[in-house]
C-alpha cells in the first residue's frame, strides 16, 4: 500500500514529520517497507530562463543558449531542442546533477568545440512523461532559481507499508490516518471536510451511517438489482448524464503517478483514486454500451468475458458477475469488462458501488488466476457501511471534473453491516497482552479506533473492522496503540534444579536418524509437502488434495517423500552434478493419518571413474539396503531380527527391491532400485536407488524410560575373546542369504552373536554360501566338545532350509 506524506495529511491533521509518521506506523503494526522521495533524483535541476539563443557555429541543429539560473551568473548551454528560444522558462540540469532517465552525470564539456555548462531537459529525461520532442516549457511566472522538485511539488515522500490480511481497513489512506490519529499523532479530519461536501445524516432505516451528503439530481436511479445475495449482497448505483471524459486534474494525476498508477482518463482515474484514498473499489460503465439494466448474478457455465486487461476468461456457475440483458460486463469485484468500459466519447455513465462477499471473490480469483487492486480489497473485506458515502464521493468528483447531471440512487439488496457485541474485561490487557493499561485509557483507545464501548464493557467493532470477533482481538488493539515496546520482558517461571528433558520419544528418534544420515554422507533436503497430481499418481495417488492450491504443481499432499527427493536429484543433475546422496525427514499424508518417514535417494555415480577402478560405478540395490540397515540400527530397530521380503511395490524395480520387516506384517522400510518408468517421470537417467524408513513402525524400547530418571547401565565388554567358525553350505537356488543367516543365528541364541555370508559360489547348477559364525563364551572358554555341539546345531538349522554342509 503506497501513499505520499501530503496525501496522508489531507486526512490527518498533524505537524508530524516523516520520521515521526513512519516510526509510529511501524509501532502500531503497519510495517513500513520503503520510503522513496521522487524529488531526491531531481537534485541539481533548477527552474531557469533562456536569455539568448544563437545558432551553433559548427552544427545546424544545435543552439548556444545563455541561461539565467537565478544566481545572477548566466551560463552557456548547448541545446538541440527545436523549441528552445530566448525568453522561455525551462528546467536546467547543472554540472554534478544526474539525469534520472539514463543515470548520466552532467559535466562541463565541449560540444562541437563550444563549452556547455549543463543541459536543458525534456520531460522524458526527467522521467516525468514520454515527451521527448523538445525541452520542458514552464509557465512564464515560474520562479527562476527555484529547485525544480520544489516548484513541481515533487519533494513528497512516498511511503510503502505492508498490510496484513486482517487489516482490510488500512487498504485506503483514510484507514491509515485513522490508526495514526488513534495513536495520538494527530486528529482525523471529518470526511466531508476532506472532500468539501455537506455533512451527511444517518439513514432513517439505520442501515448505514452517512459521513457525507448524497449528490442527488433529477429522475430515478439506474435499473440495477442483485440476484446473487450470497456473492453480492448489496448493489448501489447512480447515473450521471452529459459528462465529458478527458484528462484528470493535475492534483489527481500527481497522486496516482506518485504511487505508480498510470493515469488513463478522468472517469477511470476517479475510481482508482477513491479506491486508494478510501479503500472503496468502484466501477464506471458507459451506459450507451449497455442493453437493459444491470444485474449481479451467478455466471452460467461456459460464459466468457473480455476483461480490461485484454484477456478473455471462461466463467463457471460459482462466480458472481455483473451483466445486462445481453452479456457479462464485469467479473464481480475483480475486474471490469472491456466492452462496457468508458472512452473519450462517453457521455452517460452508471457508477457501480457494490459489496461482494470476500470468500466468493477469493475463490473466483484463484480459479481464474486473476488478481487486481479491487480483488485485494474485496477479498479482505471492504466496509459494508460505506456504500452510500463511496457512491456520493464518486458522483461528486465526476460532476466536478466531468460535468453532467446526476440521477437518484438505486439501492438493491442490503449490506451485512450488523456487527457482534463482544463481552470484554479490561484486565485482559495484562493477563493476555502482558501490559497493565488503565481501563479509561483502554476505553479511549477503542473509541478512537471507532469501537462502541458501553458502560458494562460490551464492545461493538466498527463496520470496517470485520476481523475483530473476540476479546483477544480487542487486547491486540489496545496493546498495539499503547505500544508493544512498553510490554515488560518477564522471564517464564522455572522449576528449581536441573531441567528435565522435554523432547518426546518421536523427536529423539528423528534426531538420531537425522544425525546418522548426515554422518553417512547424505545431504539433507527440505522439499514441498505438496506435489503435482501426476507425481502423486506415480506413487499410487494421494489421499488429500487442496481445494485452492497456490499452483497445480503443488496440489496433492505427498503420499511419499521420494517425489520431492527425485525432483531435487534431477535438478542437481541438470546443473552438472555427477551424483546426489539426499535424505529428507518429513511426513507422508495417507488416508488415515500422517506418518513420520525418512526418505533417501542415491542417484548418479557412486564412485567416480579413476585409473584404479576404471569406469564410474552406479548405485545398486545393496547400497540402498546398506543405508536402510544402518539407519534402522541408529534408530534402535532390531536389525538382526529383520526379514527381507518381497518387492517394494510398483514404484520400485521388480527383482531389485524389497522390504525390511519385523514379522510378516510390520514393514519398517522399503529399499532398492527405483523403477525405470518412475525415474523417467522425473527426468532422471541411469540407475537410481532409494530408501523409505517408516519411523512410526519402529518398535519403542521396552521397560522404564531414561527420562523418568532411570539410567542405562554402563557398557561392559566381554571378558573372553570371541571365537569364529566358518561353514560352507550347498544351498537351494531360491534360498536367500538373509534366511540362511537368520537360521544360523537361531541355532543357539545364547552363544551365537553374529552370522554373515562372506562368499557366494555359483557354477554348473551348484550354489554355495560361506557363513562366518561368531561365538561368544560367557564365564569360561569353549571346549572342543562344546564347539562341536554348536557346530552340529548350526548344520541342523541350515538343513531345515535345504542347505547341506559341503565336504
């Protein structure tokens, strides 16, 4: 939201300077994002009179001017403008000034052998317009020697503030002035004085307050109605006949130019000015282009409208539009149509001043991907009690600057102006806001902000503050005006002694696996929790979709962490990365609940090419399995008891993927190679391995918790050295190493502490696995008989799986 300091002071009677205004704005919650003084870039440019103009001796199209800059010391300036002549008054840029249009610093220089002490400037060079046919020509009474920025009233700082979505009342200059007045920076001028209108009176029906008197003429008001009371509860309109649509007055165009809005015509500029000045969007129709009356209604599916931005929009039956008997002319509350817009030939206009439901506006804008200044105001919620005043002010401005005769006012529908009564207690300022404020001071603050405060502390918010609906909101209003800097810093209470741990078991688990993943050389990624529909479908589809996504690419809540990681790996590959080792700790969103998950993607080269190893090596399923087992071990999962089962699903490569399970039903992880079709969907070439750890499936530790004050016993290494024995088995073709080692470990759980396959031999239909078995004695060394007994148990356990000891 931009406005100039002088514009603000038209509503706020104050002597405060720029620093005081901006400091107060930030203090009361209206954060100042920027301050720009247009006059700063015109330093060094002065109102000057041309005394003489002679032809340049070396160039036919140049003149040598003698210029009076007001200091009694005429300067010689070379100029090529065709309109330069003796006696005219223009703008002189003196040496040291910087031309705004091109950043060139002016210096004393020789042009075709003649010294020039500056430059007479055009409108374009000063960035005040597009005219470059000649130099600026000022009125004959322009004071010579005056800085041009002062003469043109350009030393008027432009303030840019950030408006949060709940402060719809500050989407106009008057609302900002009202807040500053409540903060004690001045007095809010009555609206009828600002616009030089008669003071209004309350309407007999009590629907609205009236700050200004209506501008009424002859005849009935225009034919308007609303057939969509939910989307457009109220539609007010007034006609002005016999207008002349030309350029807006200078004071209005100066304001619009200062905030970056391009003046178009006086009728359009009036609507834009009222929107910024009062936060009240309006629209003006050329009556000659309408067929019949105007109606606010729901669009028909497939109806189209050519908007003022030159684009055609296809509408549906959920959208509110303004139409006549023939066609749609306005996307209600967002943008008008081009076919009924005003032009230079417009003579009769219909002024629309309507109230549109914020939710309807937001949904329509999101569906059409269309934004505008009007939408920004309506979807926040404009003042529903300001329709009569807004229409009266617009009509007065049109009559004053375009001429014409106004009609009566048509009021269709009823705006929702009823505000809730809030039961408030003054002590809440201290208990909720942390600052004790005298009750009478609170009453004064709320009154200055427009709230009605009754003796029993029932508070009714003003119609322009529809965001206030409870006592906490009233506390916020009191504290921000009284000064949040005045809230004392109070330490939170703390129990004596050493602080107890506050992390939950789930948080501790996430910390462990995050650190373990980083320690294994994986890079942490943070990706969106939302994916596109196509990406979700690749992983079986998402259970939850957003009704109003910020983008179609972020529409579905992710069913897996792998889409984001695969997309991140692809972005790295596209930027020249030879490999990516990424992990992410986050949530999957399933139909029943959200589940904590750790995802890992290994893409590109596992090992770069070298003279020792030769070609670069890609990742394989065993790399993924190794990461899964290591991370599960760090999480405290019983990895020795896990089973490798089946394939991980359609997303994974058949035969090169699997799941790690604790029993047949409890899946702790999926791992393996990503299916080539899945990798291709994310523009990934080559081999891609991945892992998903399902953290909520990992069983928790049994027994008493450390956080309850029970300490884990100190580690005591075995007193005796372990014994290792090797066994070579001939095994069936379908027997897995995991099954064999599991059976071997179970042969004697009290003695056998580890078993691992260290050799695999396959030839001529023979398949052999060699297993290293670790035996740990307890209180005495093993005897040969005990070792033979364990060996027989191992052979017997393997035999149950069809394995036989090789001779």
